[in-house]
C-alpha cells in the first residue's frame, strides 16, 4: 500500500512542540498510545504509520501536539508467514547471535563462528528433510521395510529401481531448498535510506547456503551409491561435492572476505559461481544415481546417512562449544553490573538456536518414522537422532534444575535488597498499608532477577557440553541403551522413557510455537507477552543467516528520522517519547538526524532497556559510548524515567536512588536519569477508592512525573518569547 501524504491537521504551527510517542514491543494500537478512541493517520501506511487524534484539536492538556508512530505490524505478517517462520526460528536466532558479539579484537572470531554455525543449521535442515524423503520413504518404506499404506507403494515407486526412487524423492529436499531460497529473497520494504545496507551481503550468504545445501544433498546420495561399489563417475562427483562444501566453509571462515568493500565484488562473483556449480553437480548426481543399474547394498537404513547426520549434529555442538570458549576466554572474570559479560548473549542465543534445530530435526525424523511405520523391525531411528533426543531430555532437565537453583539462591539477596529500597521509599508505613508494602517489595524483588541473568546465562551456555558429549557418544556407533547399561548400570527401559519424554518435549515445543504464532498474530494480549523475542530477532539485519526474516528497522528508523525532520520544519520542536524497545528505535533515529534537526529535538525515554539489557546484549553496537553520543546529539535534552519494579527497563547513566552519592554536576549524563517511586503511594489518594497500582514496565503517560518531564523538555525547545 502506498504511503499516505500528510493529512488535514498536519499543517505548520511554528509556536508549538510535538510530542511523538513510539511504543514498545507490546504492539499497542494508536488509540491506546494516544489515549483517544478515534484517531486518524497522517503519514505512513497500514504497516507503519503516524497517527493523531481525530478532530480539529490534536493537542494534549499541556498544549503539545500529540502524535504516535505505530510500527508493530512491520515485524509481523500473515498467519501463513508467521507459522512458516516458527520452523525457521533457529535461523533467526543464529542471526541474532552475531549481533550480540563482543566489542574488541576477537569480535571477528565470534562473527566467523556464528556464521559457520548458521551454515551448519542449514545443513541440518537439509539432512533432516532428506532423512524423511530418502532414508524413510525411498529406502525403508519402498524397500527395506514395508510401511503403512499408502506409503508402501507411493505412486508406484515401489516397483522402480532403488536409484530411480532416490532420484525422484530427492525432489522433496530440493523443494525445501528452493523454499528457503524464496524466503531468503523476500525483503521488507525499506525506506529510501535504509539503516543497514546489507542486501549485497545477504545475496552472498544466500548463494553460499544454497550451494552448501545442494552439496550436502549430493553427498548423501553419492555416499549411499558408493557403499555398493565406487565408480570413477561417483568418485569424481563425490569429490567435487565435498570441495563445494569446503569452499562454502572457507568463504565464511576467511576473516572479512565477504564483508570488506575491497573484496565485495570478488566474493559476490565467487559465491554465485559456487552456487551454479553446486546446482550443476546436483543435476549430474541425480542422473548418475537414477541411471546406475548396479545392485545396492542391503541395510536397514540408507547407507551413510547416519554418519552424515551425526557429523552435522556433532559439528553444531563443536562450533557452539568453541563459541562459548572464545567468549568466556575473551572476558575472563570481567562482569558488568548485571553480572552479564558483554558478548555472552551470543553464546546463549546460539545455544538456543542449536537446541531448537537439533530438536526440530530429530523430532521430524522421529514423528515421520512413527507416522509412516518405517522404524519397524530392526531399522530403528538413525543413531544420531536418538542421541539428540536424549540430549534434549537431559538438557531440559538440567536447565530446569539450574533455573530453579539460581532462583532459590538469589531469592534471599533479592528480597533483602528490595526491602531496603521500599524502606527508603516508605519510611513510615501505617498498619493498614502493610499488605501494599509487601506487594511492592515482592515486585521489586521479582524485577531484580534481571540482575542474575548473567549467572543464568553462563550456566545455560555451559550446558552445551551435554550436547557435545551425546554427539561424541553417538559417533561411536553405539546406541544410548548400550552405553548407559554398560557404564551407568541403567536399564534400557530408563533410556527408552527418556527418549519418549524427549519426543514429547519436542512435540510440545512445536505445538507451543505454532500456537504462539497464531495467537501472536491474532491476539494483542498474547503478542504483548510473547512478541519480545520476535521483535528483537527481526530488528537486526541478516548478517549471519540469509533465510532469517528481514529487518524492519531498515524501514522504521529512517522513517522516524524523516518524520522528525519534517516535524521540526513545521513546529518549534519535537519531544521524542520512547517506551521500552521504542527508546532504541528513537536512539538510532537520533543518530541519523542532521545537525539542524537535532538542535530542535529532545528525548524522553521510559521503561528503557538501553543500558540494563541492550548495552550488555549488544555491546558492540549499543554500548555506553553510543548512548553518550545520543545524549550529545540532542544537547543532553534527554530524560530517562525508570522504576525499581520494572524487570526490563532501568537507569542508563546513574540510578539516583535515595541514599546514593550526589550526581557529578560536571557530567551532563548525570542529569538524564530520574527514578520514579513505584507505587506512588501505599494508600488511596484523597477521593480515590483504590491505592495507586504497581506499574512495573507498563507505560503511564498520564503519570505526574511523566507530564512534568515532558513539560520540562518542551520548555527547553520553545523559543524564549514562546512564539
């Protein structure tokens, strides 16, 4: 839909100030942001637009022209798109991990490992689908074992030679690769001056991933064919396919090769050439396999499939352990205030991506095997997936126990710190307000669990050794039942129960994600609680995995910057009000404003995670230096409101709690943060029936402190004569 031109009521008024509100990940409707039932759109389109109150009067009680920017529909889309991206969630997380890399010399090493891990996820994706199409359908159901009808005949392929069956059913994983290619081509509609010009990099990554996917598929077919006797043709094709895969790895492993402008042209040409060669090799492989009339070896499963699947899963865990070791070694014992070493987020998110990818792939093979009946008799699921399912079970159990232990261990310290805070806020507590004080103390204690995320993240990252251990054990060729009985004395039934529980866990995760995708699209309440990961994941551009969803910031941030510039040309100034993630969008928009615009802009953030979370999760991009630059760009016309009951937002430069040392008057950053007591009181105000609520992370633009901060910033922008 084309963007709407400025509407009636957007006319120039040089004497007033505009209050431009940008919501967080809650996806609030414009009417909720503006606190008005009837609103009108004055710029933008249905996905991201600027809105004002309907009618002739669009000012608030303080005389500011009120406007809201709604960007919530930019990361979302149709239900079909949302559901499809649920299965590609590991790709999005692997792309998010590369943006969490630490700042400093070893950031390049983290980038390389994240990109190799992303490539490995694509390989695992293809191998798991090939496991269903080639191992289950073509080999087992139509040959080695008889499956349930109609899969035991499947369009008459049961009467065809093995090579032809494999060649025909290879079209299923090829279709999956084409689907990924189409998803990777899909782009969001950026503004005229996008925030990140990464599309050339995405094109190179896309060509590399597609080439690797075809190469792995060729290796699966050729390894199976060579098990019955190698020929010069199959040997040559196998060698060339392995070389293509190694070249793909080399392109990503060479430091800066696909990033540097000086090598961009060469790397783009080389990546495309490798992709063309991979497709040509796949065509040749299909012809060679289909036309080979020799006998195939007799085995329960596709020859060589277990070894390749195990190698892909082992590669995942090896890369993850290397990434964890590099990040932890880089930072040593350094800890930020939250206890979260900068860059550790990359390891945690990568671990979640790897865990989901392994769970999805193993769950797909397991569930498809049960549906088709292809695991009857001696041909059970491939060993790598049995070990992966066991790893999922062990990982979930260990993660739950670790989270419970950290929660209990931190409880006393969090409660003691919370009690100190509320005691300073409410030194005199009437007897009838004791319950409200207890409620406020619990809210502060829960919010302070964020300070323990570093310990939890370190523990979760350490659990990667479980996956590495199970992958190494799977490489021995022995089943989990045999080894647990031999070394631990546990009966096979125990392992069987763990495997069954693991499959149920995977099925439950998929069901929850699918349900979450539907409800997040259809229900604003649900989106408010589960949309955080999606909005954060799609905020960053595709710098690691080309099949992740495109970045909406490419449009939102430049669009905000353009609108701010237009408003400063028509009004005395603009106060930018950003709640939660909206404060990050505005901070990046401020960095793009021209000097003449910045002089007429002020910034008001509330519930902002800029320092408490983002500076630690994305230390190379949203660190303290960048935040200070934002303050300098707006001439330190910046106020940040925060509450101790907020588990997400916090102070940016200085807490200013009661009893803290006085701020440094020489540092302009010391005047940015203002703490809000929450709740404002323990008893109902005169004329009220209920006491003030605990607001936590919820925005409250009608709060007196918010209005006072807004008036202060507007006063700094208005001309001295008020005209």
